């Protein structure tokens, strides 16, 4: 009996020998001999070395895939039957063969003339059998190697519209693609979950994504993505956030209340990512939160409790103070969306808002000064200390992000002027002392002081290089707010500016 290591060496020698001889006819003859012997034996375990050799030949000689697809249909059907054989090594080897068959582009075929480029055309009956076997394997197999190979094969199908439609409409023993993908999302193996989520992303990036999005939402796949967020795996978190961003960009995601079910899971996962300094998963999580806050319909409140709102503020404040610029900017964008009146509870927690605003605005003081317009080095001061383009760009982005947040804050405060529910005194007993309670007037004054201390000096220092008017529009909106509240401090402030 040949030892396993010896078998590996023999197979490798055969593959290298066939490649070096560069004889198309020899390769085809070899394939005919191997498949004939394999079918005569009709014993999958004994045929395992042959299966491994075929897989390696397809990997090293891609044109051989087309030959196998058009001239060896009985062999393909034999392989289809083997996908359900109760041996993980056999199933993994067969799935690996099909993975090459479905991912290979047709070019030159050994022993035949060149054909137009394109995917290898598999027989329809084989496609149908593979679709059923895929669902069965994904539902039943626990072996990681078989699972990953099968998920890779599944992913390759999503590049073909006809194969995808076949898979979506296939039912085996009560299992469908949707029940199968939900089971995979709840796997205890992170690598399987990551592969499953990336498979979904591939599906949603296809040309028929809108149709698939609607179907996946109806199958409640997003709820299982929310459940899978209960992980400490950084790559899995980032993958799920990216996948949910695609869902969150559709109207059905909100009208069917999927986000209301998952907001707590999103916040918990985001908390983990920010706390453990996972940069990319933090950025994607913040982008997801920002998109949800932007698109959530006003008649379907998402941040419907003071606890949820406070948790959002806490996470965004931590994100704003993050050492990585991308996380800080993504947090600022999410904070801007959170400042919409529909997301803010009543009475408005002015003190908590000021805590985040103070963190955001005060960080401007540590930004490096700009010495050119980003993308235009002609205005660099010859005698100024050189700054990298990245620093200059970040300073501009940070100023703009802060300006949009200040503008959103002014808009929120303006909407609270004539809103009795926004004022904390509306909910205070007549004899209760309210001196320590932050009011809209006190909020506006402190907002003005923050601008005076941090924002305006930074804007004036970088004024020659700032593009756009958003930095100045934010100030104008705050002045309008102060004027609306008829604060005496406005005159003094204007005199100081002049």
C-alpha cells in the first residue's frame, strides 16, 4: 500500500511531467484513461488519488476544463453522485474539481482549435445535480475543508445569472438557498461565517442585485446577520457591516422594520470594534450607522428610547476621539445624521449633546495647519514648514466634518425653539429647581463659546486654503440661532469678530 506522503509526491511528479511535456493530446489521453478507470472501479475512496490528480491538472492546465465539460459528461455525472458520498476527503476533492470547472474561462482547448473566450459551458443536467448537491453539502457537512470548498463553488455560481436563478429556485428535502445561508451564518466557525457573508456580498454585487435584495429581505436573512454580529472576530464584523450597508441602501430595509430589530446588535458590535481599536470594522460600522440614520423614515423612529440615543452618543464620542483619522471622520458623519430631530428624544438632552460637540470641536486645536489647497501644491508657502498632503487633506476634511455637525446642531436647536416637548421644563414639576438643568438658551450660549474658543480660530488660520462655503455657513446658522433666541452675547461676539 502506498503511503499518503508518497501518493502526494507521485501526483505532483505526474502533474509537473504532463505540464513540461506540453502535449495537448497526451493530456487528453491521460484524462480519458483516468476517468475510464475511475468509472470502472466505481469506488470513490479508491479513486481519491485520481480525483486529486484531475483537480491538480485542471488547476495547472485550465483549458482542460472545457475538454472535461464537453466530452466527459458520464464522468461529470459520476462526480455529481460522489458529492453525496459519506467521505469528507472524497467530497472535498470532487467539489474542488467542480470549482475549477465553474471558475475557468474558456480559451484554448487541448487537441482542438481555439474557441471564443467565456465561461465553460456545463451540461444543464449536471448544473441541476450540482445545485442540489451544493445545498445538501452546505446544510449537512461539518468538515471545514469541505465547507470552504463548497462555499467557494457557491460563490462562483453567482457570477452567472442562469446558475444563480437555478440555485435560488432549487429545493432539496425542504431546504432552499435561503434556509441554507441562514444556517451557515449561525455557524460556530468564524471562517465559515466570514465566507458565507462574503458569498452574500458577491451575490448582491451582481447585475440582478435588486431582485435578490428583495428576496433575501423577505427571507429575513438580515436578522441572521444581526445575530452573527455577536462575535469578536474583526474580519467577520467588517464583512457583516459591509453586507448590511448594501441592505441598508434599499427602501425595503426600513419599511419592513429590519433595522429596528437589529439596531442594538449593531451598537454592541460597533462598541466592541471601537473599544478594541479595530480600525476597518469600526469605519464600516460607523458608515452603516450613518446610512441608517440618514435613510430611516421619519414615521418609523429607530432611536426611540433615551437609552439608545445615549448609547449612540457614547459610541460616537469614543469614535471622534479615536487615534485613526478614518474612524474619527466616520464618527463625525454619523453624529451629523444623529442630530436630526426625529432621532433626538424629548426632552432634548442638551448636556449630552454638548459633551460630544465639545470633543469634536476641541480636537480642531491639535490639527496641523494647512499650507496648500489639497490637490494643488502651487499655493504652498515657500518659508512655511512643509506638511504632507495627507495632513493637509485631513485638516480640511476635519474642519468640514465639524462644520456640518455644527450646522446640523444649529438646525436641531432652531427646530426646538417652537417645540414645547424639547424643553426639559415642560416635564418638570412647578416647584422643582431647574437651575442646574440645561436649557436651549444655555445650550446656544455654550455652542457659541465653543465656536469662539476652537472653531473660529482654526477656520481663520486655514481660511486661504479652505474650499467651499460650509465652514462659514455653519457659523451663519449659529448666529441666526442666537439672534432668534435674542441673546445679549451676540453683539459682544460680533464686535469681537470685527
